[in-house]
C-alpha cells in the first residue's frame, strides 16, 4: 500500500512539474472568474448611479412614444405586434421608473404601419406626424439586430444581438443614445435565447436613457 501511495505521489508531482514547465497555472480559472465578477460589479454600479439621477415629476409625466424594429440580415421589420417581448424588455423597465410610455397596442391603434415603416427608413416627417397624433413629447427609436447560425467548429447554434436606441424630442432634438451587445451559444430556440440576451443588457440601456432623459429633457 505504501508503494502504491508513493507511486501516486510521484505521478502527481510529475504532472504538477510538467504543468509548471509549460506555463500553466491552476489559478487561471479563478483569476478569470474574479475579472468577470469585477466587471459585473462595475456595470451594476454604473447602472445604479444612472438610475439615481434626479428626475422632476413634470419631466416624468411627459409622454414617450417607443418604436422598436428588428434588423434581420440587413432588412428592418417594424411590425410592433411581432416584438411584444422585445418591446416589454425596454418599455416595462421605463414604466417601472415612472416614465409615461405608450404600449405597442396604443401605438398600433393610432398610427398606420406604413407610417411606422417610413420612420424606420429615416423619414423624419413620419416620426413628427406620428408623435403629434399621440401627443407625445419624445420619441424612443430602438433597433435590435439579431444574428443566429451554426458554429462550424463545435457544431452548436450561436446567437448574437446588438441594440441601439435613440431618444429625441418630437422636434428631432437629440436627448440620448444607448447601445449594447451580447452573444451566447444556444439550443434550438435561438429566438428565445435572443430575448434572454436582450434582457441581460436591457438594464444598462434603460439606465443610460433614463439618466440622460432626466438631465436633458427639460433643457432648451
């Protein structure tokens, strides 16, 4: 038994020596985890700081029209009925902060789809016309690009999303811009994974929009 123990110890020492000679460190994974944790803490601290921005009630009570489109391989789809969960990921968070935003249903009842499509084709007159019909003082335009495909190396699905939001006054004056990216491997439900990735980054996007809105919306 002693001989077997000695052999096991020698094998372990040899493996450890070989690993050290090749530059491996058993603490690499721990260090990577620490870096990730530090980045996440920094991100959360920034979000909390932005959400603590003082916001006057008269600003909070102004109406914001939220329009979100999805870019699929370079083609923008802007049917608000199709992206309920995507809209809710942003719209729900804004409402929870006390801001007045229109629901997709309210927008669809009062604005023609052709007008929304024109807006996403960078027609500023369409945006102004739509905001007047809703009596909205601000317009939040969001574009979410999703890409999914098969990773040829490890043969699994992968999904990436990028979000870009622009908040302007009804007159076109720029208030805020916020964007974020996220990606992950996925199973069969790539659309569900895309929504998960959006939700993971929605807090920081909304925090940036909220902080800028509360600071700049009342400016002339």
